């Protein structure tokens, strides 16, 4: 037990813990030290729980070897209070108390009631007491609290209801037979009495019967009904007790289980090999039986041709006689002899032509090719976990939710299901977001969270923070366990809530030039007859007709973000926002424009409008033929800049500030930002000049998800969690 002394010391006073309380970060400190730290930071003195009525709290009965517990040193208190960078007097009046935890080195919210909301760590108190008794650190005999001095006797029993220690005589005196006190629970003498039942600090006399896995706090039946824990994973305290207790027992029993599992695996190996031998022997007997059957059938068929063989031998003698007959030179004699043999010789020749064996005496096709089986047996090995999946960075994106897509390499073992882990990065963003990196940037990160038992090769992650960077990884699982993690992919969530909308079809579209797709999220523009007629009338100018599309929603407050994709082969497409009234006025008064420079808000003007005091009613970004034309940054810029057209273009409108920003939606890199008049409702707008096509980004929430929702847990790296 000497090795665990560091775990039993208070991080503030560096002495053995006394009446420890559990902070919301799950670390424990002495209640007196916590109170002194709060007072040092400028908070009012908290109401401390009463000292336990034990001999150790009384100076007259304290052991001479047990010195009075020293107070925390002033320099250490200053060091702890400076963790947050400033004291309370330099801040505005806080609604909740902040305690600088010296273990995790961050400010922890205690709530409005301060230390009153912190439960007392009774289990840690018992461990400290047992440790003191084991190493004789300040150990002393527990004396009876009711014997009169100086004849005080050593206590032999403790009463959990009376919260006092008694000798045998005093226990009988204060717990007479036949009275309710006789039913009190007696325990071993102790210096710290724990309550029989833990009760809620917010609701008096309510037992703590539940455990919230999300908040990692004990709850009573009334706390469970609060909106604060709606949607959280809450389980009965008995289930949490069994789950948490399994982890330490598993760690201590790991060597034993390793030997047992090794023996079981070896027995299974022998059994599998024996089964293979049995299958091979059975197959060998079947093939041998088939070979013997074929041999007997062919032998019977060949034996049946022996009589036919005898007749063929006779025909062979006739042929020999005929050959001798051909040697006769006397013609009359030859004709006389040949007439008798001619008919017999014709039949013999016919029999020779039609004779064939009824069965093939060779058994060439009864040979076994075991090359494939030998290759399979040679590669026979223990089952392996899936290799690291490969994340598809083209399909993986962050929009209203995170959508992660991956695949397994071809040489990987199959996976039964997958585990997706994600973490919010705190601090500076990396040099490239939306790509794959093996190491993430530095800084303090939030705990890893996990989606368990994900079926398929894609997952959707919701309830994320805006304008944040998340790192994601995935690994497969089968009978052999979990495989290796994939390379980490970093995604940047949009800077504002996503604005869902469709293209408004109520405005009079030119049917010959504009067509909307199903769902009104896709639009295509073709030049039409107007452009052909204009080209026929003039040879030197470019007469073009613009087609305007707006969203079916308007923005009147807040910040909003949306994204779209422009076909790289589009001639000229403008994406932006504008006042709804001005857009309707512009639409109802369509004009033929001599060039794209007609639109004063497209960013291609001479810069005179930037000098005006009022912001423009429109703000568009012009793109076409795979390029983006960035507006001039000022008078010093002689020529406008161009940039490659990203696969997806993001737009963020800040209505209160009257600013609109354009982003590369894949990496959330700012392309350009400009002002816009937000004195009235503002609509997303799209303008087509010539042929082009545009697709609004589909909401991830509208995509088809897996039939079974994955389980969502939080991975704790220091404190054992129920979810691990």
C-alpha cells in the first residue's frame, strides 16, 4: 500500500486527505483546503460540514504521534489561485464559483452553491484510514466516547446510527435490549462514519439511485427528470456499480486470463486441425470408392467384348487368305475362287470399321488437382483483425453535420462493424483542414468520443460546435477484435448555422433558358434564342441576358451559412446575397447587359461604389470557366485577381454586421469578404449569364442513414468510465 500514498494526498496542502470532497472534474481535495482556496480568490466563506464527532477531532484524545494538520502554505495557495491567470477581484461578478483544480490545472465550475453541491468522498476516507492503520501513520486506539476520564476504555464497537464508538459496557447501556436502539447497526470502531445512504445535495432525503454517463454524476429520481439530463445516457446505480467494478478486477486478473485463453486457443487450434484431417480422410475414402466403381464398370464392359474379339480374329484369317488369293495370276482360276470370298470379305471390312472399345481402359481423368487446396492450407493462419480503413476525403465533409465515409483495403479481413472516434481540437488550427494528417496540432483537446457498432462504411456525427476543428478516425472490428486506426482526418465545421432553403420557382423563370431540377436544389441555364439573335445582330459586342434565381427564404437576423457547387464549364455565374425588394425590382425590370461589368455589385466595377457611405444592396462573387474573379481590394490594385474554382463554394452572411463572406467550403478558407445592405430582409441570390449549372449543397441530415443508430459514448483517458 506504500505505493499508493501519492493518490491519498491532497493536491493543495500535500498532506493526507481529510474529509475529501469530489469536484466536478472528479478530483478530490480536503474540504478545508477547498474553502481556503475559494476565500483566497475572493469568494465568501462557504458553509463547511461539521467535523465528525470522533476522538481524532478532539485535542484531548488525539495521539501524540498525530500532529495537528497544518494549514496550506500561503505561497502554495497563491500558486493554485493563479492557475486561471487572475483573481476574482479583477473579474466581473460571477454567477457561479470557479475553483482552480491543481490536478487538471483548469477552472472548475462549482455552481451557485459552491462546495455544498460537492459530494463527500466517503470511500476515499475509508481508504485513507486503512492506509494510516497499515503503515502506523498517526494510528491510535479508538477510545470509547462515553467512558468518563481517566478510566476511558478502548472502543470495541461502533454504531452507524449513533455515529459514535462504544466499549462493550457502554454499548449495552446505550442500546438496551427491547428498545429501538437495539436495532441499530453496529460496525467496527472507526474515526469516520459514512452515512448509510448517499442523498442528493439538491433534494433533501432523496437517494442517489441513478448515474448519468454523459455528465458522470450521481442523480436522484428528481434530478433525472430535469431538462439538463434530457437525452443523456442514464443507468441505474447497480448497473454502473457492476460495470465500474469489472475494470479493476479485469486488470488484476489479466495474467490468469491470458494463460486460460492461451490454453483455450490452443485447444481450438488442435480441434480445427483434427476436423481438417477428418474431412480429408472422409474425402479420400469417397474418391477411392468412386475410382473403384469406375474400374469395375469398365472391366465389365471390356469383358463383354471378348466374343466380338473372337469374330474379329476369324475375319483377320479371311484377310490373310485374301492376300494369298491376290497372288493368283491365272485369271479364270482367280475369278472362280474370288466369287466365294468376296461377300465374306466385305462384311469383315465393315465390322473392322465399326469396331470400338465400349470403355476407355485408361483412367487419366481420375487424377486429383490439389494445388489450390495446398495453397490455401499453406496460407492458413489465425483470424486477423481488419487493417486500417482508408477514409474517402472526397465524400467526407462537414456541413450541418459531419459525414464520414471510408473503405477497407482489398487485402483486409472483413469487419463486422466499425468504431468511429472524433475529438474537438482546442487551440490553433492546423495548416490544412479537410485533409489527412498523421499528427494533429498541439493544444488542449476535448475528450475523445466514440460511435460504437456502426454498420456500413459511413457515419453521421451530429451535435457539434460551430466554427470548430474536429479530428476523426475509424477502425474495424471482427471476431479477432479491433484493428488499427485509420489516418486522422481533420474537418472544419461551418462558421455559422446552416441555412436550409430551395430555389424559388414562383418568380417567372424563362422556360427556354432556365430549368430547375427535382427538389428545386439544381438549376441549369442555356443561352437560348435570345443570345443567338443578339449574336446575329452584332459582330463586335456581346449581348447577354441575365437570369436571376433567389432562395425561398429571407434572412432578417443572425449569422447563416450555406454552400453550393458551380459547374466548372459554366460561362458566368454570380453567387451572393441581396435585398429582397431590390432583387424583385431588378427581376421585374430585366435588362440586356453589354458585358458582365454592368452589375455594380459583382466586384468588377472601377471602385467608385466602394467610396460611397451606404453599403451596396447586392454582393456577388463572379465565377466562370473554372475561375473565380476576386473583387479589387482597393485603389492600389490595378487588375483583379483570379483563383481556381473550388469544388464547393460557401457563403456566410452576418446580418447584424452587414457583411458577407465567401469560403472554400472544403477547407473553410476565406476567399473574399464584402459589405451588403441589411436594412431589410436579405435573400441568397444566383445569377446566370449564358450557359451554366448550379447545385445547392444537400443537408447531411436529409441523407439516408443506417437502419441501426450507433451508440455514442465518451472516452475518458484518466478516469475509468462506464462507457469504456
